[in-house]
């Protein structure tokens, strides 16, 4: 199994982006790129394919579910795992192709290990 190294973070809240980026990159040692807008992320996807997309569900413009649909339809050969983040647990119900969910507020000290565990399960199920 390829270890987790590349995480895309999409959240419209700049404070959440900074806390998550710090938790994943500075504390967790992962390569992280963050976007406040899903459309910009999708435009950059081919140039920087992540292993996991950590995705806020409730965003203006293109919400999390619309982003998941666009990601699945993207012409890129890469299909990253998607981990949903939401302050409403019921909004992040399990769906096929979703590697997991993280409730907001999240524990910054545990975020990287949580993503690594979700990645390990996702990669094992995908036969990676």
C-alpha cells in the first residue's frame, strides 16, 4: 500500500483551512494544498492529483455533493479518496465512493492520523 502523502483540502472558511493545513502539514508531515473554492480545485486537479480530498459539505457556489459529482466526472485518470467534513453529522451520511467523514469541529492533533487510517482502509478496499 502506498502511504498517504498528498491531501487536498477544500473549505470556504479560511480559519478551518489554516487549522487543518497546520494539523496535516506541520504536525502530520503531509503535503497539503488548500482551496477555498471547489471550482478552483477542480481546475488544478490534473496538475496536482491528491490521494485524499478533505471536502467541506456546506460551501457557497459549488457545495460538497456537487464537488463529489464533478470529481467523479473529471477526465483525470486519478480517483482520489473523498473524506467529507461537516458540522452536521447527518449531512455526511455514508455514500458509495466516500472514504469517510470527519465531524466539525475536528481535533487538530488527531486529524492526520484519522486521515491516514481512512486512507489505509480505502486503499485496502481498492486493492492498492
